[in-house]
C-alpha cells in the first residue's frame, strides 16, 4: 500500500475538504482527488461522499480509517527503528511549536539525553495542525502545544501555566499610547475575543501575525509592542531589549504535552518526569515576569485580559 495515499486519505478525513487537504499537503487539489480515486479503486469502495460542503466519510471510509491509522503507525515505527544510529537502542521523536523550544523543549532534550543515554531523539517543529498530524500518524510520539487537538490514540495533559504579557521594545510604553507601534499576534479564538473586549482600540492595528512567538523576532528588531509568552520574553527583559507595559492585562495560555497512548511505558515515564521538572523551572521564570508586571502596575494588580476579575 502506498503510504502517500494513506496520508492523503487521513488528511481529507480530518479536514473534511479536498481543498484544505491540498493546502496542508502542499499539492494541487487534482493531486488529492487522484490519490483518493486510486485508493478507492484499489479497495473497490467509495471512501468519501463529495458535495459542495466538502467530503464526508462513507461507512466504508469510516471502517478503513482505523486500518489506515494502524498501517501508518506500523510504517513509522519500522522507519524509525531502522533509522536508529549504532550505539542507541531506543528512539523518541518529539515536536513543539516555535516558542516552546527555547527554555523548555531544548532543555527537555538535554534532560532526556542525560536520563536515557541509549535514547535516540529526533525533534520536529510546526504549527498545531502539522504536529497533530504527525502525532496521529506516529511520526511523533510526544508534542508540546498551546491548543491541543485531541484525537483517538492521543492523551493530553497540562504541564505549564504559561502567561501572555504585553511588551514593547522601548521603555515608558503605555497601553493608551502604543497604537502606532502595536503588532497584533493571533493567539487563537479565545485570545482574539478577550482582546477585542478589553483592548478594542488595538484590535485592528493594520498588522496581524498568526505565527505565535516567531513574531517576537519581528518585534525585537523594530519599535513595536505585542503580546508574547512571559517565559519567552524573560531573557529579553533581562537584557534590556524588551520592556513590560504597565497595567496591560495578562492572558493565561497553558502549555500541554500530548502523548501517543502506545508510547513505550518506560520511555514515557522517563520523558514525562524530565519534562515536568523542566516545566517547573520554566513556570517559575514566567511567574517572575508576572511579579515584575505587578510591581509596575497601578495598585500592584494585574488584570486578566477579557475577564472582570482582578488578580
């Protein structure tokens, strides 16, 4: 069975759209249609009901989905096992969003290597959709994400109480005066709604990034202000390259670890223990940033973005 056909089938099943699947797979819509047609011809059954609304799995498609997942998982296990370098006996592939690598993901890799010297570690980078697909297919066994998409075979647990804070690249910035310098970073629907409620004047500044903390690189090199993870900006606050904006509300943005439920128990136990230890230190770094924000805010109170309650 052609693995490419299986991955295309699973992408269409997940998105419910040939068009969306083509975008995610970086191929044309006609290529996606041809792959699905080849698969249906091989099985002798239609796998999707096509309509203007999208593509919905048929009963045969729903039945085949679990086998497609199993075949992908077996293939990925075999591929990774064959690729283990000499001197290593086990393998683990982890992935994380961009802003979760500094001070968290990289330190996790260090801890994994120290705890399990025989473990071959591979690291992946991506947006939530890509990382989730890798987890489903077995390309990855564990991932760090802000907004996990739960799927059968995956287990998620919160490991870090991240906070988004407003920072600027110049001192004396104020919430009421930064409109011309403000960069809107789309941290997801909950953040967008809360932001519109609390900071309506900054909701449409003319520049929006849907790149997460990667947008921090843009902000750092300009006169700009934006919401970024407290843990991520701490090093820049300490170096004087960024400054907290007084009285700007914070936004809770927890970090989750997502595990494949078929991960070797011994590897998971060690990986989880090391991750929780690293996360504890990262959470302390973020908490120190919130304390600093509290110190420079009126009445030493930090509001929660979009919430009527104060801390």
